[in-house]
C-alpha cells in the first residue's frame, strides 16, 4: 500500500516524494493521467507550469475521485480540484511568487501541531473565483482567500502553497499530517532498503555483462562506482575522461582518490577534443549538448576496443532530469544536462541510472551506507559540463586558466574559514565582459569574477549565503593580486528560484 503523487509537471514533484521518503514513508510518482488501483492509500496532485483553463491542460483521470482515499492538491492541484467541483479559475490580477503569510480559518488534521500565522512559499499566477461546491475554507492569505480548502465527505484537501519546499514553515509537518494522520501510512522506507534493492536489481539485469561507468570524482559518480562494484564486481569498467573543463589539479586528485578505494580506473585525456568542439560556441545550451555528445563519442571510441560492454552507468540525479526534460509529466525545460539532454537517439548502450529519482542528500545517505570517506560525502556538487558553464561565452584555454586559479582561491579560503561544510556550493564564475580598473597607477581593461556561495538542502531551492566582509575582502584581494587578467570581483546574491545555482 503506498502514497501516489500524480505529476502534472511541477519542478517540485520529486521533492514532494523526497520529503515523504525522508520521513520514512514510501511514495511513488506516476504520470498525471495514470489509472490508479485499489491498493493506493492516498493521492497527492502536484503543481504544474500549466493553467487549468488552457487548451490541453493536464488533468487527472476522473476515477481517482471514486477511490474513496484521501487526496491532497498542491498549487495547480487545488485549481484542478476547484474546477472539478464547480469553481472557476482565472488569471490573478496580483500574482503570488515567494513568501506569504497564511491564516488558519478552521482547525484541521492537516495543520495539527502548527501555530497560526505561518510563512509559506507561493508560486502561482491564477486564482480560484469562488469556493467549490461542498468545500470549506481552512486557511487564507492576504491575496488568496482560498489558500486552503477541504471536503471532509469526499476526503479531499487542497492548498495553494508548496509545503514541500524548505521555504515553507512547517511544510514537513503538513505533509506528514496528510501521509500519517489522514492517510494512515506506516514508516517502512529507508535508504538501506533502497541500497539493497538497487544492488539486487542491477545484478539481476546486468548479470555477466560489462558496465561502462563514467567518473567525475564527485559524490554521485563515486557512490555509483562503489555501488556497482558491490553488485557486479570486476564487470564494472570505471572511466575517467579529462574533458579539459576540470578544476585545478582535478585529474590528479581523482585518480589518487580512487587508488585509495582500491578501484582501478581508466584515464583518458580528451581535453583537446572537447576544447576544439567548443571553439567559438557561446550559447549555453549548445555548449552542454556538445559536451554530452563528445562524452559519448569518447566512450564509444574507448569501448570499441573492449568486448561484452552493453551498459553505460551514469550518476544522473533528479534535479538534472527535471531541469532538462519532463520525465513523468509535462514539466518545462529549464536547461539540458550533459547526461540527460546530450544523449544521442542512436545510443548503443543500455542506460543504468540508479540515482535518477534521488536528490544529492539522498546519494550522500547512500555513501554513508557504503562507508565512503567523508571527503567524498561532503564534497560540493560539480556540474558535468564542468567549467564550461561557469565561463560565460566562449570557452578558451586562457579563460579556463583564469577561472581555475580564481576558483582554487575561493575553495581554499572557504575551507580555511570553516564555511565549506556549512554551505551547499561555493565556486567562481568568469563573466564574458571586461571593465576598466587601475592597477599600479595604470589603466586596466580585464575580466570580472563572480563569487557564488549558496546554502540548500537538495539543490531544488537555494539561498545565497551571507559571508563576513573580512572573508570576502580576502578572496577579492587574493584573486585580483594573484590571477592575471582579472581586475574586478563581484558577489552573486540571487536565490533559487528565480535564479539557478549555476549561471548556465
């Protein structure tokens, strides 16, 4: 018996499942129009970039309302429910994006153990014109008189805000109240079970075939290689491709790290190939897809010298998937990722992506289950396309050299200060513009480096980190003094959303 989340394309759909799984309950994501069976204990309708009044707007199968199980609509979900039961939906004069204060109008199991006047995260441009037939209001905001509604007879609850995002106060409590108190689910899910199940599934599928596994040195690929070794032993062929877009000394550090794990890797220096393909390319989507295709080409060349290789394993995470392409529902494309949007249609390998529906923190939980070293577990995320998407505009050897040096200084200082393990990500970005400066009484016209430091739980939402002035001054001074062709350092103070963590 499980909880089902119907995906209408929200960027946060998997986040709902992750929150619920984190609490110890099993949740499954299905397409928005799935016909559900009788073993469902509860249903959540996700948000969506669509509007219910649009032509071809995604809508659930009407049979879900006849199952007599609790239903919770979130954002787009409340509008689906309102329309289904006789209310009109229209474009709001005042959109709600970001923080809002909700006021409870009635006591309800959904808000059990939560005090009145809570801050929640809104993300909608439509409004409910009137209360649906048979429903009553349970909470409101200044702009949304129907921020929360219920129909106890039909076991339906619906809220306009997103309880799944970290910005909503008591969001986890609201979700657990629905899952546990209202739906009656029991805690029977943990990452240890996921690990055991995944190892068994991979072993049964692959058997005695060989699996090619890409290594970047980051958390995802490191955990993936160790997991695959447990499942398949020597049938795993780890490959580390130097794409020329790595951080300073990364190719050396990665090889040493895997030597300590007792894992022999195949090292390929393809940096010149990647840089030649990226020559004069400025568009970020083109850069990402070129890198993805080139990765596959290099893999193909390598595997042509081997026999029995039928599978390619990747450490793709769910944030990569939902920003690249709709997986279960009609989500908007934010940006393609090299291991999602860059794969050619005639790919000869069968893909193994055991982390495709996991978030970074869940992979770190797996790493602890596998007894990996903290150096792997706590490492900041690093994008597959590497420094190519942290260099705005064309990627050149000179720009790579500039950014590597600046980025190394940022990481060195943030580790020295003790901030490294307290933040989600810290890195530098090289802008595709120059500005006037004065150095040694001489006019300069050089590049600017952006310092980006964010805190996050899962990478889906993020806040910029307030850093002490003295610390920022040290980074700025060092970069300008030590890195040639840089005369300006700026700080990125944008949250996600509306920005993304990476610049491209």
